[in-house]
C-alpha cells in the first residue's frame, strides 16, 4: 500500500474495512507542536482531540477515507484572543476540506479531460466517487497555469453540464495539455481570447461555424 507512506508529516495508526469495499486509514500528525494562527506563538499544550474524515485516493480499487486524529491546542499567549486552535496538516488536506489535496487534483484532472458528467462516471469506476458539479468546482479551483506563448493550439467544446451547458477548451498541441477553459463556445469569447495572443500560428478545430468565424477574425494569420 504505497500511499500510506506518502502522507507527509503523519503517523500511520492502523487500517480497517469500511462497509463492503471501503478502507479507513487512521492517522495522526507526528509533530506535537503547533502555532496559533492568530499570534503565531508555538504551543505544546493539548486541550483535546477531534477527528476529520476526508476522502483520499483509492487503494487496489477500494475507496479510501482517512480518520485523521487532530489535536486541539491551547494558546499560551494571555494577550491573544484565540484561546484554542486545531493543528493543520497543510501538505495533506486543506482546512475544512472533504477530500485530500491529491484526490482533489486527480478528480479535477479527470474533469479537464472528460468534463463534469463523464468525469463523474469514470471517477466512480475508479473508486473515487464525486458528482459532476463538484468536479467542475475542483477544476475552477486549480491554480492558474504558468503563462506561456502557445503557437499551435486546438479549440473544442467541453461539457460543463451535458446537453445543458458547454464551454470552450483551449489545448496547447505542442505541450499536449489544456491551457484555458472559456465560459461558453461563442465566437466572441474565442475572438477575445485569440486577440490577446497574436503569436498563434496554427489552430485545429472541429466543424463548428462559431469556431471557424472566431479563428478567421481573431487569428487572421493562423493556418
């Protein structure tokens, strides 16, 4: 189970079955000290514990949920308004998140490749179930890619909500990766995008008349 050893800063406490096919992995942060988020003072005084149960990447085709035992510390600074606070595991899971960062990243990548509904179906088959709407929300939360100057791109539509709402995906065909998601598939939106990137030389597209018009106007020198 390679993933168990890839949980940064945590100690593995055990694993148990959850339901007919699921697994629950018990963890606790190794370091017994934390900083108050208000005054930044270090504390080692534990006030109590609570549990977080974020979903994680599957293991051997089984859905996985973590049972993360979280220490609640007392702030020793008499002048601080924050009397107690919970420790954070920022490399593994964001505050209040229902899934680990690596699971969110995997589900978002599925959404970029397939869209919301199809991405949800594939995610269920891969033992990391998620709704189509949540996949699209995770896609929007991804950090902006490093700006680049693409010269050969592909333009196609992608389903935000199948048969109801579509956007436009722009792919860098040299680097083989998506570089932008546009909110609709109208010519005006694509023209605006192309107009701000005059270095584009080649554009591949489907038979859409909207995309053809957008490329003719927005990338006049492109093939």
